[in-house]
C-alpha cells in the first residue's frame, strides 16, 4: 500500500476503496441498487447512503456493520454530516492490507514446504 493514501468513492450502488498512488482497487462493497452513493468517513467508519438507506461500513474491509432503511423518508439524494471526521483512514486500510499480504506470504511458504 502506498503511503499517499486511500480514496473512497460511491458509484453505481457500491462503495469502492482505491489506492491513491496506483488507482488499484483495495475492496468493493455492493450496497443497494445502481444509483448514486454518498460517502463520508468519520471516526474510523464509512457512512454511505443510497436508495433511502444509510449504511455503516468497516473502513479496512468494506464489510457492512449495520444499515438503517430510514423509513418514511423516501429515496432521494441524502447528505451526510458526521462530527469527528478523521484522517486515520489510510492507516487503518494499510494495516488491514499488510495483514492480508503477510497471510498470503505465509500460505505460499507453507504450500512450498
């Protein structure tokens, strides 16, 4: 993982994490539908909205932690504002990616034994 960071994009009903230096995809999570997705990083989580539902995703893996259908509010575009937005997203994703690479290296070594 590059030290230059990670960018999170919302597109086509998905949230995608990309390495800023290479553009390589780190992870992708399909949320709902194929519409616009609004994304905010705050307090070590990703909050994303699409088709009237708010999702909380794990920053390192993209795994959905919870969802709220925001009943009765419709399916229009949603704005997200979250206090405590932090710049630690790169470190969290780098740590997770490093752990995956180390696990893959150990599996390769074990397979070659």
